[in-house]
């Protein structure tokens, strides 16, 4: 059985195009549309928004469109994902594998990420030190693939 909770797994998914062929880009955009509604009351002009676990950056289009007066950033552990994000959406924001270590943000959100992190509590503690508001979105009632 493949361990989906590793950097190698996610590098492979993004580098080989599997994320795209399985509908990951569209799924991320659909999630971002819904998530922006919850984040909107906390957004102010000029704020810095970080998508922690941004994958290929597909939420950036939604958030930049929804909050054009903000600065958008994306961080992911997969260098392959960051490369895709930079190629596709580099004009919309900054993407890196280590932004949370370099900057502070007004808002950090993480979508469908922390369920893949064994020590998610320490990651949340780290993120809380780097932002005013932290939004955590995780699957509800997720079913295993058959």
C-alpha cells in the first residue's frame, strides 16, 4: 500500500501529471470558492493570505479574483507542485516551499492537507504563530477509494 502522507508521494503525483488527470485542479478550485466565503469577513485591503499546502496553486485564481486588494502566497512541501504553481500562477502571487518560515501573514488557510500530517497539532501551533487568523479545512466523512 502506498503511503500518501509523504513528500515523495506528492512530488510524484504533481511531477507525473496524476493530480491533473484525476481532477485535482478542478477540485481545488471548487473548494476555494466555498472557502473564500468563510474567510471573507476577515479580509482587509492589503492583507497577506497564505494557502498552506497549495499544491499546484489552483486556489490562487479564486482568491485573487475574490480579494484583489490582497497579496496571495502559496506554500507546499512538494517542489514539483510549487514549480507548477509558479508556471501557471506566478503572475498572481508568490509560491515557495518555505514561506511560513520567512514571513508572517494576516490569514493562513489550509485545505485538505492536515489529514495527511501525522503531527498536525504542532503544524497548527506553528501556523498560529505566523498569522492573525488560521482556517483549517479538512474532509468530512471521507470514504476510502475502492
